[in-house]
C-alpha cells in the first residue's frame, strides 16, 4: 500500500507511476486519498483541542469545589459533557475518513521504479539476457503431455476423475522427479543462506490483505467461506505474513526465508493450448524465496535473488531468458519484476517459471513490517520474493528438452535427488 508521505510529497510522480501501470483514474484516486487525509487530519486537530480542553476543565472542577465556586464547577461539568458528546461525533468522523482513505489505497497498485519500461502487455517486456543449455531434439520429439503418457509419469485423466481439470496425478518416476526437484531447490536455497519454513497452506483474510492478494486477486483464490480462509496462491503469502505487525531490529536484516508448499489458483477463464498438460494448473508445487531488508540494501538483495534463480536453471541444463517486465504486465504489488522463462523445444514456446520481485515498502506498509535502526528510528522494511522454482513448467521443460531416442535424460545435478539417470 502506498504511504501518505509518498503520495503527498511526490504526487505527480505517483500519478505518473500509476499511469505506467495503466491504473484507471489515477489522478482522481490520488485526489480522493489526499481529501480523505486532509479531512482526517483537520478532524484530528479539532479533536485534540477538545480533548485538551476537557482535560483542563476536568482539573479545574476540583479546584472550583475547593474554593466553593459551585456554579463555576457545574458550568465546567456541563462544558465537559458537551465536549465529550461532540468528541464522539468527531472520532466517528475521523475514523470514517481514515477508513475511506484506506479503502481507496487498497485499490491502488504499487508505483513502478523508473527503470520499468513502458508497455501494456507481455509483448512489451524487455529481454535482458538469454542463456543456458541449448537443445537439439529428435525429429519425432513429443510435447510433455505425450511423454508423460508414454512413460506413465503423469495421469491427467485420473486427476479429472478425482478432482477436475488442472489437478494432475504424478506416478512412479514422475512423482520421484517432482520430489527430487523440491529437495534440490530447497537444498540450493539453504546453501544460499535461506532459512527453511514450513507454513500453513491456508491463510486468513488479514494475511491476504497484508501481501496484496486481497482485494486485487480475490476471484483467483480458493475461498473456504465457512471458515473465511483462503488456500494460498504462493508461499509468499504465509511466509511474508510472519512479519506482519512486527518491529525488527536492524541487526536481524536481511531476513532470508524459503518454503516449499502446494499452491492453489483458480485461473478462471483459462483455456486453449496454453493450458494443456502442465502449462497451467489449479494445484501445483513451488519453492519460494522471501527476503526482508533495509531500503538501501534491497536492490542488491534483488540482484542476489536473480542470480540464485539463474543458477538453478543453469544446473538444470535448460535454455532460459530473463525479462524485465513492463508496467502493464507487472503484478499489482511489484515495483520492479523480472520473469524467468524456459524454452520448450517441443512446444516451440517460452514458459514462465519464476517471477522475482521487489515490492519496495508497498507490502511492508500493509503488513506494518518495520525495523528499528541503531538511532532507534522506526522505518518500513522492503520486501522481496521469487519462485525458486515453480515445478509444473520446469517438469514440462525437463521432459521435453531432455528427451532422447533412448528416453528422457535427467540433468546431472538432479540425479542424486531422483535416484535415476534416465526415464525409459
């Protein structure tokens, strides 16, 4: 959530940033926030004066009684009662202005950094780098859904029977590959200094609001209405919310957490070739890395996270590219985001496998996640997160890019985790 200081001190820049994200009626929304804040502050000033007068009058009543000035004491009591009644209305007025302001702020996305390119959609993203192991497949190369059937790795029809479309069943070496990847990603994160967390996969509404999934992505989350709980779309939500309403000591930063969870996304309206097989699921596995840092260090933290994800793709021997996302393709909460995509040689298309984002103070302001400096000053932290990695499309790319005439080759780094070198 944008801060009032940010809005009032850099109004033009905030409006420009919101427009870069194609937020409609940016100027009107900012004017509303400023008006509600002015109303809240002016009401607070009147309330503070009244409270000071009540305090002064309350003290004088006893003195009047000691001096035998009963009429003055009664007059003071009447004035105190009158002010208290007025103050109730002022408090309600102030609370309403603050609530209205917060409601508008919740609808406003984060402001992108200056280096975020202009653009409307994915076609406007900027390719920063390409790398990895290029592949040459047999002439009769198959897409992963056919490979999964050929080697009995994943049963999509069985998933439909048990639950519905988008809930595959992994079997045999398919399940072993999935588990091997999870352990490989977690081990690599631990080596990089991340503390492993095993969080719940359901969160309350406060957690959803804290990281910005609510109210922006309410329709994309599975909601258990009886208990008012949400199935998580990513481990980012429960892990980052560990630090909701927490004041950290400066010496604790940076905080580096990683977590493996199942993730759930409704993906309403998804259909066609882009969702076939593992390309888009309603339930999937993912390892997430989350960092909490001081504002002056978050850029370097972001770079370290990008290097970490890139190193994973190198070890998996996959062709990849890194994209700097444009304003129109960025998430609601991100100030700067890079996507990693792997190339599917069999499908002849790029598949997104990770987004690594810096949220600046946007999430921290919602979360009230702060740190106390050596000078005892309390400031908002910066939060960052990234997939390291999401499994479905990684599995798809591994099956497709490493298929040979003799079977599917397992990358060297994964062999100790899978327990086999080939799927045949």
